[in-house]
C-alpha cells in the first residue's frame, strides 16, 4: 500500500470520527463538459452521465465493467483486471479516456492487456460523449470520450467539511474494496484528500450452459487483482473571479492474466500524476469585457509498468520482469471562452502534448530502460521468409519497439448560437503530430535500415457542425455532422514483436497514413411526465481505416497468432435505444438496446465488433428502499472477421436492494446486489481472452456508503 494512501486513510478515519465536522455534501448539477455546452439536454451528440451513486452502486471495478450496460458501450475486458470502454464498436486511440478533461496518459490504447490508469472510485461523475464532436479534448477521438470528473481541485469555495466512505465486498472472488474522500474548506481555501484500496482472488466462471470441454471453467487461475492509490489537492477559489489549484495522485495495480497454458503472467502498472489548473474570469465592465473565462491546465504523468512471467518452454523457470514500459508525458491546455459577439458565443484554445516511451521485452529479464541485454532467437530468419513482403527482419523479443517520442500541438475553435427553436454549433481543429524514433537499443541483428525509422509527421484536421431543434415541449431532435482525421500512433507504426499477455505477435506498419472519417449522428429525445425515450442513429464512413488484421499463420517462437496493422476503407452503422417509463409513483421500467455493424470496403467484418445487446429492468422505489431486477441479453456474434471465432449469446439475471438512512448531517446507504443469478457460462466477444477468461458466474456483493 503506498504511503500516500496510508496517510489519506488515517486522516479520513480521524475526520469521520469528529461529529462537529459532519457537514452534508451535495453533488453539483449534472452537466456535460463539452465545448460551449452546459446541459445534457442541449448537446447535439448523445451523451451519458453517471453520478456518484451510480458509480458506488455498480458491482464492477473497472471503467469497462462500470459502463458495460450503457447503450452503445462494450467492455474490452482482459480478465477482471482490465476493462477499457468500447464505444460504438471503436476502441484504442479512437476512444479518449480523460481525467478532468486531460489525457489519462497511460498505455491502454497500445494493447488490450494494459489497464487504463483512471480510477472510477475517485470520480464524482463520469461523462461519456459519443462521436467525434469532442474538439477540445484532442484530435482523433472518433468513437467518443470517457471523462472522469474527480473535483479534487475545487473551482468554487467550499463550506466546512464534507466527505464519504465506501466499502464493498463480493463473494465470487472473495474480493473487497474501500475508498474514502474528504474536503476541508476554510474561507477561499479547500484541502482535498482521497484514497482507495481493493483486492480480489481468482474468480469463478458460470457453471451452467454450454461450456467447451477444452476450456477453463470453474475457478479461473491467475485472475486475481489488487489496486491502491490516493491523492492530495489544495485549491483557492474566489467564486466569481476564478480559481487556482494543484494535486498529486498515485495509482498502482497488480493483476494476473488468465491463460490456458498455465504461464503465470502478471502486469503491474504504476502512475504518479501532477495536475495544476486555474481559471480567470475578468470583470465584465473592465478592459477584458470580451473574455468570459480563461482556463489553463497543466499535467505531468510518470507512468511505468512491468510485465512478469516465466519461460513456458522451460519447466520451473524463475519469474522475471520480461517486459518493462516507461513513459513520461506532459499536457498543456489553454482555453478562452469569449463573450457573446452578436448571437455567437464560443471557445478557442491551444493543446500541447509530449510523451516519451521506452520499453523492452526479454524472457531472460529486462535489466533496465533503455539499456538492456539483447537476446537472439533461433527461427527468426525462417519467420522472415514467411513475410518477405515486409522487406526486413524482425525486431526480436528484446526490443519490439524503438525508443520514441510523440509531440502533438492542436488549435481549436468552437462557436455556438442559440435561438428559440434550438442551438447551432460549428467547430474546427487542426493538429500537428510528430513521431520520432531511435533504433539504437535494438539488437543489430534485427535492426532495420535507418530510413525505416525516419520521423513521421501528420497534420490531421477536423470540422464539425451540430444542431438541436426543439420540436415541441416534449421533443428534441439533434444532428451532428463531422469530418475528422486521426494520425497513427507510435505502436501502430513501430511495434514489431511479441505481446506476451495477449499471446500474439504484432507486425508493425511504418507506411500507415492518416485515417479520415465522415460521420452522421442523429438523435431524438422525447421527455414527458411518465416517459423518457431516446433514439440515436449513426453512420461513420472511414477512408484508410487502421485495423489489426489476424494473419493465417503463427509465429515460430510460441505458436501465437500474428497480427499486422493494415488500412482499408470501412463503415460503421448502428443504433441505440433507451426508454424510461414511470408506471406509477412506486414502479418504473428501464429498457436499453444497441446494435453496431462494422465492415471493410470488401464486406468483411471488422474483428471484435460488439454483438447486439439489450437490458430490461424493473425498479420499485418506496421511501428509503429501492429494489431492482434486471435481465441483460447479448445475442450471438457470428459476424466475425477472417480467422476470428464466433461467440454464443447469453442472458444474465441481476438483482439489487438498497436502503438509505438519513441523519441530521450525514447519509448511510446499504446495498445488496446479485449478478448472474442463474450462474450462466458466457464469454465476452470483445475480449482477446474470451475463452481463457469467460465472464464471472454468480456473485453476491454487499456494500456500504457513508456521506457527510
């Protein structure tokens, strides 16, 4: 457990015991932090917001499991330790994971075994914005944005003391988690502390259903996980003229990777993050009356992770660090929201990002970064003969990727005009992306010619137009059009070697170019006294879409699948539906459904496309008691890419019971939840490990939340 977490836990416990400090905490009004918008009703593109109660009450611990039941979102799981959201069939670099609007700065987009370094337990709310009209958050977010709002740095003056404590325990994996936070305010100053810790043993899959004879059923070995972290922040806020504050946070995970050959492979990511941000709101009657607000945010992330394992072809081999990753990154955002010019109001700004990545992979153990011993492998020449078209040798295990640096600078402008019938929003963004690489650490036996590592420069540009129309007092129509571009990242260009945790061999493609998407998003909302119905339709057409193609041969080292990043035109077509219906004062229904189809130009399906799914829930709320019964159905996925296995459908039955106790200055919430009550065996089609790590079987969870 990190020292920071020990300090935070001690302080939180001490504060919770002092009655005079028990001050009721109220969440801010739910908003969507998109460009020029402040209300979810006014946003032209679909959006979803999860508040603190929804976060605490969810049985999942990762972002993917937390959002999995949300329409249009799937969970790219990699065992229980990793869960990265897939939005409308898109993942990786096309889905931005942010913390308070800044990049989480991890390596989860590089490979599915890398966990996002964004802890949901510390968030006050989670915003999901679908589609590419997210200009202020960085270029390339074609699928959407997941933004965790933790409010560690307060933008408004606080009042006394507030905080909370959340405890959960689960039966399936003998797991537990605890997290707490405290805000102490005096005058314009606010001190924030938070921390969490959780642990889970190996989980159990479902025991009922069509279980493959060769599959791992029952207890899933090497699926245990741990996590801990915390933060301290100090801020000064005026309330009218602005604020300034800074925070330091730590985060570390340790999780196993389930597999069918028994190799004890684990991943241990750690991150230290520094944030500094502030905003200035000038006097509207002064010299800067044209400026409503000037906001600047600066973050630095020191990220590392180790991948530990043993040679599976040597019995009794010692466990060593066979993979080391080290990344340092900076991000600067500066945004100005100008006062109304005529009927237009908007935001313009600058975003700058820099990251430096060094890594090694070596079965004999990595001695450090960037200097480590290279190991030659028999069979490399023979493997190259199978891939003569690549025009070069493999990088080998020792260094699958050269040292690389990525610099990105973007400027954007978003303008909005309101009128009686709705809102019109126009936006533009231009980025300059430079990727440089240093091949010197690569074993000369596997090093390509120097020109292979030439600097890559890209200039992606995005244009968007969005509008909302108020049809009547109950109905609203939204339309979002965009032309968006994404530059390939360093891993897509230069990774050439094993991904041990994914049991795959990745071939690089330094010839990748910018991908371009034309998108259309239509959504309709009807809200009345008893009903809230929302329908979203989308069509994305890509030129030079970058995807990871599964080859029809395996590598000679471990007989793993071989992938290579390729480009082709592609199309995404889908729909999302949600209906909330109040039957009477006590009972109400929730129905959600989504479907997406993703194809290449030749008609082939893209790999790991989420299958269609639906959720039906009935709720009863009476006084302090809330009951919920839900069924979650996922159809079989037979629209698969070449060499990809189909997946069977399944239906999960879940139930929960919550009881809220109100006191003079605090609130106590008890939760009892059960998932997969019928203990069905099921696999997640989006997961690389769908056969080695099926979904969890029956699980009972007990939780307690105290807020003051």
